[in-house]
């Protein structure tokens, strides 16, 4: 857990000190929401009610974290 806490501190520091790095994270989180919202619309969902937005936000968070933690193949 100590290593995890240190890693989080490093990430927090980088986000606070580098506006470009912040923007990349912000854009990826926003696009995860937009992508999941768009898929919901395309499948005939009605994403304008609070309950639908709640589901979309949870799915977007999952989608973002899956992309963040996927293995990079070079």
C-alpha cells in the first residue's frame, strides 16, 4: 500500500504541475463519457434522464479505467 500511496502522490503532483498532462487526462475522461453516451444513443437509449446519465457515467468510468489499465502492445 505504501507504493500505491507514493504512486498516487506522483500522479497528483504531475497533474498539478503540468497543464498539458492535466488536459490529456481531462480529455480522456470526457471522451470516455462521450463515447459511451454516443453508443447508448445509437442503441436507441434515451440518455437525457438522470437515471440514464447515472448509468452512462458509471459505464464511462469503467470504459476509461479499462483503457487506462490495458496493456500496451508495441
